[in-house]
C-alpha cells in the first residue's frame, strides 16, 4: 500500500512540472525543478532531490506515477 501521507499530486504542462500547492507553505501552482524525463527516471528507480522554490523546503522523490510523487518526507497530517 502506498503511504498517502508521503505522496503529493503533480501536473505536467508544456514540459514543466507543477504541484497545485506547496505542502509546506501553501503557495499555489509551484513550478518544480523536475522535468518529465526525470519523472520517468524516478519511475525506473532513480531518486531526485526537489527543492520547493517558494519556501526552500526539500524532499527526495523516491517514486512516481501518472498523478502523484512519492517522497521520503511526510507531507500530510493524519
């Protein structure tokens, strides 16, 4: 079972990767320093450090699917 408290939704628009909101500061439509190619590499087993530009918090993305990034950090309370 995927730990939903460590997953965060993302969207790809025009080869840019966005999250609808920052899990740390709440900023809307945050552009991440990931590319669609890097997301594919994460699905294949790589890990990627992602720094949220709005608040400088960072997470390591350890897996991804079509809708969610799975991180090593708890992003939701619950």
